């Protein structure tokens, strides 16, 4: 046999090796994540339930899903261990405090395009004033406001069916 006939088999075996290696790496990362869980950590189960870890055992985890609701899950049922900020944002709707020294992006771009002269003036910029004068015509015609009746084709009549 020549090398040309063996090349497809070698490539196939190499691809299979790489796929199984990446799958094993993902499984190892998931196992490490589950082993790092501690009481008080926020988690998401594979079913999509968010809860707080109350107790960690060898194969099971006791989760606190709400006031008076404790659930026993297998460790393999934990999909992700969340950071405190992420858990509070998702479950309680609490946003993390923004750092005061970081730049804040404005809601509109008008403050980004102001010059020193227009920044001191109390009037809005010319571009903003011009945009408030009249609506922009996009060239669309209002088809419902036509006075013409639709044209009849052969076979149509005014009688109601």
C-alpha cells in the first residue's frame, strides 16, 4: 500500500483523536467547576433553575431555591456556577455598582459631536434643531388613504357573496 491510500485513514483517525480529546477536556472542566462549589454559591441547574448552594456532599448538593424550599440535586445536574454579581443580576435584578472613575457612554450621540462653542451655549445644536422641524419623507405612499376604488378584473362583481 502506498502513502496516498493510507492518508485518508490517518486523517480520519487524527480527527477522531482530536474530537475525543476536546470532549474529555470539557468534561474535566465541568467536573472541576462542580468540585469548586461551596455553600453560598449561586448555581444554575441543567434544567434552568437558579438557586443557592446550601450543602455540598460527595455526589449530591442541597440547594436553597427560595424561602423554605430546599432541593436535593445530583452534582451532575449543575450546569454552571455563577459569580455573585451574575447571580444577583439574574435572580434579584440587582446591577453591580459602576465604578465612578470609568467613562460613562451617553444615551445619545449629540454630546459626542458638540464643539466647545456649542457646549457653552444653552441652545441645542443646529443638527438637533433641524431634525425637530419636520418629519423626514421616506418616499412611502400611504396606500390606505387613496380615493380610488380598486380596479375590477373580469369575473368580479359588486354583489356580496
